[in-house]
C-alpha cells in the first residue's frame, strides 16, 4: 500500500504496516527516534496500523507539542504505577497530560495523606519504571469484561467511566469495547496514544498536590491530585522549573496579600473583596477603559443584574448556559442573575425606534455579572464567580461589520500597547453546543475572516471554540515570563438580534435586522488585574500604583515638612503617604521597597531648608535631589502618559 509523507512524496509499505514500519521504511534512525505518528492529522501509537492512502507524519523529540504530550501522558501512567505500588488500596481515576505537564487523581485509603514531602519517595519509584523501559502495550476488552475486571480490582472510578461511555454513546454507534494500556505491572483504562516505552521520558518532576472533586462536582468525593511535568531533556526540565519558581514568586494571590490589594471569604466563594489599594488599581483601569471608550464613540450604560427567566429563555442562555447561572424565586417568578450583559443591551436598543442613520450604536458597560464556576476550578482573581466585564455591544448594519470589527481590534491593540503586550489573534468557530442555523454560522465566520484578511492580520484557526451564539476573534498575549493568556474577544452575533426582534429602518424605508458585535478587551477587570499583578510582579507602573510615593522623614522634627510635601503632591494629583513612624530611615526605605512603592522621598534638614526632596526609585536607588514642584511635574507627566515605565520584570 502507499502512504503520503509531509513533503507530498508517496511511500510504499507492506499492507497492514504500523507506524513503526512506516518510520523504518524511511530510515532506521527515524524508527529509533520515533515516539508516535500522525495519521490524517490524528496522533496515534507507533504500533497502530496505518490505512492505505493516509497522510502520515512521524513524531520525534523534535516535534514540539506532540512529543511533549506523549511523554507527559506516559509520565502520568508511570506516576499511577508508582503510587499503586507505594500505597496499597489506592483507587485511581484519571491522569491526562495538560499544559506544562500532567496530573493524576487518586482516592487514598482512609488515614493516608500525601503531600509534597512524599514526592521524593514517589519519584524514586517512578525512576525505577522509567529505567526499566517498560513497553506501553495496547489491548481491547469487551465492555462487560472490562467492567468486571476493574470492579474486581476495587477500581470504582474506572467502572463509572466505562458505564458512562456506554450510556452516553451515540445509539447508532454503541460502545462495545474499551482500550487498555499496560506498562510493567500497571494496566489502565485509556484511549491513548502513548510513546513506545517508559524509557522515552528523559526528565520529570512532581510539582504540587491539590484537592479535586471527582468529575469537578462538589457533591462528589474529594480526590488527591498530584501534578507533575516531564520533558525530553534535563535542560528543558531545569528551564521549566526555573520558570515555575519565578511564577510562584509572582503568584497574584501571594502578592495580593502582601500588597494589601484584595481578599476572599468563604462567605462568598469566588468573589473578591477589593481593599482600598486594590480598588484604586481597579479604578485606574476603569478610567483608562472609560476614556478610551469615549474617544471611540461608545456611550456608557448601566443595566440590572437580575432578570425574569423569560429573558434568558429568549436569549438562549436558559437552554445552553443554565448550569452556569444562578436563579432565585421572587414573588413567584423565576429570576436569574445575569452571566452576560448582552441581553440587557438588546433591551436598551429596542426601547425606541432606530434608523440606519443611528447606526452603529455602541454601548459600553463595566457590567457586573455572575457565573457559577465549580469550586474546584476557582483560582484567585483568574477564575471567579463575580465578574466585572469591560464590556461593549455594537449594533450595526451588515455593511458596517468589517469596519466595526477592525475598530474593535484597533481598540484592543491600543489598550495592550499601554502595557507593552503584543497580541496574537485566533478565529474561533462554531462549537458543538450552539444556537442558530448553519447558514447563520457560515455568514458570521466568513465575515470575521474577511475583517482579518482585509487588514492583513495574521491569525490561527481555533475550530469549535466559538461562543454558543456566534464565532469570535480572541486576543492572546505573552507575559514577562513567557506565559500565554487570553484577554480580549470580539464576537459576531446574528442570533440575538433575531431572537429579540431588533430592527432599524433602512434608507428604503423598510425594516432591517441589525448585526450585534460583542466586545470585551481586558476580558474582566478581575482576571486582567490578576494577570497584571503577575506580569509586573507587583511592581506596577506609576500610573497604576495604588500608592505612587511615600515621604520618609529622617527624624520626628521633619514630620511637619513631610506633611507639607505630601499635601503639595496630593494637590498635584499624586497618591502619597507619609511614613512618620519613629523607625530609622533605612528601615522605612527597606519596607517601602518590600511594598514595591515606585518613589521614596527622603526629607531631612537640608531638604526642609531648600524646599526639596531626595528621590529614590524602587529598585534603582537614589536618582535626584530636586524641588518638590519639579518632582511633582515629572511624576504627573509620567502618570498622564500611562507608560509601562519598564516596570515588568
């Protein structure tokens, strides 16, 4: 039979050839280096047979994400192997590869608690199985036999997984068999694929342990999740661990406590309490958002947070998004807290007659929304239930769509440029769970692609990740330590205007349907602030810093002058404190550095006599002694410019 290689050449191989046979037909060196194979785009085991005419690509250590996915999947199974040997009676659930590593969830016997103190012991056992170079062997078992096998072993989670596979299968294609993978003494329920053997894992490290509810359901068993990572070289692992250590130092939850920005309470899980410093930071971002919206023709609105369920049924949220919403009964009516602002903005649009001369209409709202995120997924400011979106909705004609989408993207580029972010674009298309007709989706996806192509903007296609009501362009950035984040989104929606019967009177005096564009650029203030804290490691540029300068009197006799300096700077619009404690100035400076305050202004006899301040910059040390007015002018100019200031480290 014949297979097609990536360079379009045809390769003849024996009928029934495996991926390894294909690699060997190309060269013995490639066969030795092979980890897996892509067959018509699907990643598979090397042992799997290859169909006649397939397009194939051999995966090696140089294949980037594919190679890492395979060895991390392998490492998850090796972790489970080690844990089952070290902790008899443990029950295993799932263990997938994830971004930057892998994890496996365990249900340990009563009285057994595993912490990072146990990692060295577990890793030693894992190394034994890696050194043994155990082959990953795939087999198929009839469903009934697999259930019987795992039930006999006391592996209840595996039994449940198989039963769910059978229950949720398409009736036209019932599940009759399941696949198992064996390495050494360990056999797991697994779809695969895997690399040929455990010896391909060249470097690994267990990184953390956490609790995780089975199936993400807070009413189910709490399991122990052990995280790890694996690489194809020790150098790559060392570099990754260094990045992890840097990320730990920058953790926004840690810095949020140290800088007194926000707090959380079990009385309202997943909802940040903004303390004065954090609220000041949030206010500055809101001011930036408000200024930029006004400059671009948006009109700010404010809408309620709770609505009759009929609104959510009409918008489609009731059918598609209900499990992520909060509902209550009010005087016999079912009411829902809004998870999004869009249906509310349709109500404002439809409150009066609209003409084509009115369009585009651009509404912006720093809208408070609530979404039910499972408790196991909550993560500081990055995953919350109480969300303040930097939201906007544009109602326009079909002809205005390309320009309005491009204006949204330009707006995003301008916002990100303030922070030195360079965005990458993704076009996300129709998800499996969606509303509207296929024709509607075809039209919307084509319109977004055209808007990108007309501007010559490069983008990647992210199939199946659109919103349930329309496709979207997502904007991603990379922070100062190389992590990727999704920030903004521009979504094109033909569905909601249809659902809510929105119209405008055209030049032909007939009624027409507007198009709706959903747009958020920071995503949410909560998540964006979490990202900024970690990007800047808490060392905010001057315009964002909650406290921009602290005046440090050298002795008590200088306190009066320090207060006058602070008053003058506050009058100029700067946020200033005075540290008049009876501590040494060296200690005051050290503590101001720990608080990451941008400027420290030391005042003593000479400064009081001359009307000056001795200026220190965070991390930079002494930079000048200058009149108070000179410092005020320079600092206020820096604030007004909203420059990044080179703060990110």
